[in-house]
């Protein structure tokens, strides 16, 4: 699948009008493709910025669980930019879920937390910037996700704090 249905740079230039002509489920698919793009203009400035905007507005409420599942699935992606942008999407989804209780099932948040917890301390590519991929920020984006997880899974606070400690003391990180 390609992201051909959405022109991300044009959408960004127009301040992210919601593409009402696309079913929300198809938009989740389009976002999933764009959020793994090696082009930071498509990924960061287009798809991520649009998703965060639409999630805040409640435009994607009907597909938040699918959006979260898609993001959590990218923690095992072979490309670093896919892995490091997954926590940002989860942060937006979880922040929306905290603002509207009941919007996301507790089981979904637990599932995403398990996937995140398996990835975060093990990520080897902790560069902030890459000349071709742009900003990656695995550690910082993961910290954003931790803060969001605490909002919806407050009983996991100690586990998440320990996860952060493991991340910042990981010996396999290059940076």
C-alpha cells in the first residue's frame, strides 16, 4: 500500500484539514504508511503532525484503538524511524484517552504498554538526529510515551519509572 490517497505536504501547508472523503479506517492505514516514511517531511511534518492534530480534535476517536495497535506494532519494525515515531502516536492516543475516559479499553492500553516496555530499554539506535531521516529521538519520544501511559495506567507508575531507569542506563545504546 502507498500513501497516495493523502498528499501530506499539501495537507500540512493547509494546516491539516481533516480529509472527510476518506473513511477513518482507511486514514489509519494511510497514516501507518506515512509514519514509517524515510522522508521527514512526510513523516514528521505531514503524517505525525496531522495525526496529533486530528487526535486532539477528536476526529479519530472511532479508530483510536486501531491507531494505537498500528503504532504498537511498529516497535518491531526494521527501520528506526518507524520505531521511534510509534511512541509519539501512542502518546497522542493515550492523552486523548485520558481526556475522554472510556474511549480506549483498558486492555488496549495494557497491550500497548507491554509492547512499548519490550522495545524501549532495548532500542539500540538512540540518535537524536540523522542527516537523511531527520529527528529520531527514541529516548525522548519514549519518555513522552511513559508520561502518557502514567495518565491511563496509574497502577503502572513504578514499573514505568523502572523502565525509564533501564533505558537511561542501557549499555548497548550508541549515544
